[in-house]
């Protein structure tokens, strides 16, 4: 239809009235080609440009994430004079959230364990109730909750603080600036994520056992046997890799986004939009990691 509208002869045109005078001229062909270029540049190619810009953004984000990961593994980052700064950031990001996360994890474990136990007993499936609780909470729900908890309380605010700090640095992307300003925040987020994952790995099974058996030790043997059956070597490896990737995602993505965008910290609306974009990127990566771990555990 587009090509027909472009090349359809005009009834008022002298060449249409007298088709035998001369064929379609070069000027008319050139005008049609210009109309095609205008139409395609405005409507057809716009989705392609958006997809290209989205892929280019993820490419740059992956580049800065890889740079930060290499710096985290480099011994020069931990040279003398920076250990105190690293310890300060690690304590500031980890200690204040331990109590709140422990209380939330315990409450969620008690409520879900009780719901699953009552429901399973009504259907005569009480033997599988604790297995379901351990698989859902320890393997899937609590690690994801801990990663999001670290992101909302630590790494995203640290990225906003880093954006304000970048405006005061002459070269915020230099090696010295990356090692002194960015890496303490990255390592603090990574340490906080690993700490919450280890804490939930101990707290959730303990609370689930107390909810099911109380203070009695009669069910300890069967409970530990069931726990060992669930955490086979393959499941344990997938769980450890998923936890590590979760921690890397919540610690690297906000800092890489701050380095990528170099936003102006004086506008609150710009900061809010940038933080929302960081959260969306992080959720996409966490969802991808969770899907891959589900495939590794159950397929």
C-alpha cells in the first residue's frame, strides 16, 4: 500500500492524461525515494533504534561491571591505606540491617511454615510439608529477599551518594577514583549480601524446626536427614553460585549504572528516575539468575 501510494500517478498530471508522452521522470522517482526515507526514519526504524540503544546501554553496563569486578580481584585495590575505609563501609552497610532482616526472615518463616503444615496435615501430606518449606524458603525465597534487602538499603543509596561524589572529582573514572570511591561501596554491598545469605541459611531452618517440633529433640534426626536429602551436591553448588551471583548483581549494577550515566545530582527527579532504572536493571538480572537456577535444580 505504501509503494502504491508513492508511485500511483496523479490524475491531474499531464503525463497521466497523456501516458505516451514520456515515462516516469527521475524527479518523480527521487521524490518518492525521499518520502520512503522520511517514513522509514520516523516510524519503521524507530523501534530498531530503541533496541540498538538498549543493547548499547547494556553493553556499557557490562563493561563497567567487568571493570569493577577486575578491580575487586586485583591486589592493588587492597594496598595499605585503604583497609580502614573498606572496613568502615562494610560495617556501615552490614551491621544496621542484620537485626531487621533477621526479624523479617523469622516472621516470614513462622507464618509460611505454619500455613504449609496446616494445609499439608489436612490433606494427609505432612511428611512433605517441611521439604516444601525448606525448598521454597531456603533455596528460593530468602536469598532473593536478602539480595533485594541489600539493594534497597545499601547499594542503591550508595550509588546515589557516588553520583554526588562524582560531581566533586576532577576525573571520576580514573583508576585512583575507582579504587578509592567506588570499590569500597562495591565490596560493602558484596559483603552485606553474603552475610545475609549465610544468616538466613542458619536462621530459617532453625525457625522452621522450632515451628514444626517446638523445643523437643525428637524430630532432629529425621529433620537433618531430610535436610541432607534436599541439599544434594548439585543443589548445593547451584545454591552457592546463585547466592554469589545475586550478591554480585546487587553490588555491581548500581555502581556501574552511576558510572555509566554520570547523572547530575542536583535534580531530585533525575535521581529518582536513575534509581528506578537501576532497580529495573537489577530485577531483570536477578530474574534471569533465578530462572537459570530453577532450570539447574529441577530439570
